[in-house]
C-alpha cells in the first residue's frame, strides 16, 4: 500500500469545483455574518431615537455584542479543533441567527444587549472555523486570497444591511434589520448542513480512517486512482498532538504575541469605527438616510479594496497591507475636517471604511498560515479573541471621548492612532514569515510521497 501526503496534495492541486464549493459556501456564511454584525451599527441612530438615549448608551449595546463575539471566537475555535470546522461553522450560523428573530419583542436596551451578546457568540464562532477551513482547503499560493475573497461576502452583507436600513427602517422600525439577518441565517444553516465539506486536513489529523475522508479526496482529485492508498499528513512530530503550548512553540513564540498585538490594535480602530460609522456620519453632517446609504456604499468600496489587496498579500506577505493602513489613517483624520461638503464626507468616509476593511481582512488572511492544522482553530480563535477584547473596549473608550466633548477631528485622530501599532506589527510579521519560509525549505521532511496516478 502506497502513502500519499495529503498536505502536498492540497497545496499543489489546481483550483476546481471542490474549491469553488467550499469558498462559495464560506462567502455565504460571512455574508450573513456581515448582515448580523452591521445590523446594530446601521440601526444605532434609530435605536437611539426609539429609546430616547444618547451615543454613549447605545455604545453599551454594541459593546455587549462584541463581548459575545470574543467569547464565541475562543469557544468555537476550541469546538472547531475538537469536533471539526464544519460542526463549528454550522453551530455558529445557528447561534447568530436565532436571537435576531426575537428583537421585535424587545422592550428595553438591556434585553437588546442580551440578544446582541447571544448573536455575538455565533458571529465570533464562525470566524476561526471559516478561516481554518479555507486555509486548509486552498492551495498554498491562494491561502490568503481564499480567506480575503470569503470576507468580500462579509462586506456584501454589511452593504446589504445598509440598504435594508435605508429602505425599511422608516416603515418597519429598527428591529427589521435584525429580523432580516436572523431569517437569512436560518435558511443558510440548512444549506451548509447539506453541502459544506469538512476540512480534509482536519480529517487526516483526527479521523484518518473515516470513510468521509476518501470521498472528499475523491472530489478534490476526481479521476485519480484511490485504491490501495493510505493517506498521511507529513509534518513535524511536535505538531501531531494537540496542545495550547504549540501556540508558543518554535516561531510561534514570536508570531503569536505579534498577531495578538496586531489584532488588538486593528480591532480597536476598525470595530469602533465600523460600529459608530452611521453615528459619526450624522455628526459630520449627513442625514440619517444619507448615512445609511453611505454605509452601504462604503462596504461596496470595501469589496473592491479587499479584492485588490488579496493577491498582493499572498505574493508579498503582510507588508502589502501597509498600503491600506496608510490610506485608512489619512482618510480617518481628514474625515473630521470641519466644513466638508456632503459629497466630500461621503467620499472620504467610503475610502476610510474601505481601506480599514481591507486591512482588517488582510490579518484574517495571514493568521492561519502561522499555525499547524491541529491548533489552527485555536490559534485563529485566540488571536481574533484579543481583537474582540479590543472591540469591547473600543465603544467604551469612544463613550469617554464623546463625554470629553472633543471635536470630531480630535475624536477621529484618537481613533486612528492604534493603526500605527498595526503598521509596526505587519513589518515584524513579514520578516518572521520570510524567516519561517527559509527555515521551512531547509528543514523540510525528506519524504516525497508518490503522486496520485490518473486512471
């Protein structure tokens, strides 16, 4: 019986229908995730008016959702490593869908905050599982591209819910955005339960004798001889058993702290800006409907920015995101300039959010590559968990800044400052990734599995 290295098979395979199916379903998962995440953002001004509260109070509701996302990213990262990427993704979609259907019955902000926490569990939960699944499915040279393309779905969801808010909140009230997101998620849950494939790398590590593994490899490599074949995944012996210590072993003793710092700093700016985007635009001078429309257009811009950055991140590494970081800083600072016209506010806001989104998704694109299969869900989950901590803190800091009566530009300068830390960590991660690549080539296991033979 001959051995075939599944890792080599996955990394060198040409793109086919199996890749397209996995990527397409992950796009849909993140599309609905985007609907749910931004429901509270675009609904914030209407919620403020409905409950007669100020910006600092509604920030509490947004922050409770971020706390749920933090818990979900860590919890579901563990579940994904323990029970599979598919299980974690399906459970996450179910978790972020059901609470939205109960929002029409909310009678207080406290009740809404509880529902947003529960929704956040699922929103945070799908992230490590989708990133791990795509990283383990894509050929090596497309890993960041796959993740970033999937996050175009997230931006599509953000854009779509902006249109829902603009067209339907005036007639149906603020809760309509949550109901639309929840109902969409339940439909999607049924679809992925039927069609989403499990990670082949995950199966070979945890269930090498599972019949499902051979079926999936048959779909990945159609027309190939699979008789008398034993599938293996060649990797260092230290990576063959699960342990959180692996997060800080070898190159990861540097990579993990850098990723945590990058996620914390980036989320501190991006999540706070995205969460208060409509409020900031109304402060800048836009009308509520104009703010909702701009929110939607900004995420269309985000799709373009993410797609433009995806291949450079795969080709040049983390340093490619320095371009989007620089543009985001400049646009955020300029957005607060007094006396801008409605058109200028709209254009600058679109650039600011689009470039911030591209930076955000570039981190998601690179993080999985720093961890082996056995801890990838945990690695991504803990890194994004630090980001979620920042996302919880961000609205609270924003409330203090609002209370200090800063000008809009002063507020936005403070908001953009953490991006300077992000820029530094991207440079450091780029150097580390280069060193990892050089060491990996020199220390590659001297095993050359026989290729699969076509029938």
